C-alpha cells in the first residue's frame, strides 16, 4: 500500500562517507503529514538496513544513525543484506 505513496525526505538525508565506504542515509515520512520519521541506510551494493523505530524528530533519527556508526562502524551496513534493524 505504501508503494503508491509519496514521501517527504529530510534535509538530513544524503550520502555519508567513512573509511573508504559510502552509504546513503534516508530519513523520510509520508508526504503532507506530520507522521513520524523513518530511517533506512542503503550501502553501495544495495543492501538496506531499516529501523522499525519511528522518530518524532528527524534529528533523532540521524542521531541514531551516527550512534550506530560510532558503535559498530560503517562496515556494519555492509556485513549482510539486512531487511530491518530494530
């Protein structure tokens, strides 16, 4: 059903490089709503890590991404093709 929906992307979305690896951070919600923000990270090979957690603030979603980078490193997003994180 959501495949037919338009999404609003946060300005915090974009590419992130570290240690010679690049991922795309996607922070988004249904367009035209005040819905919670969602977080996904896609690696260069197309592997996707998706959080089930919804965020009231887009900065909170980005902070979760940064905390994952600091704790597990960017290679976390390359270890396996993940469908979901939390």
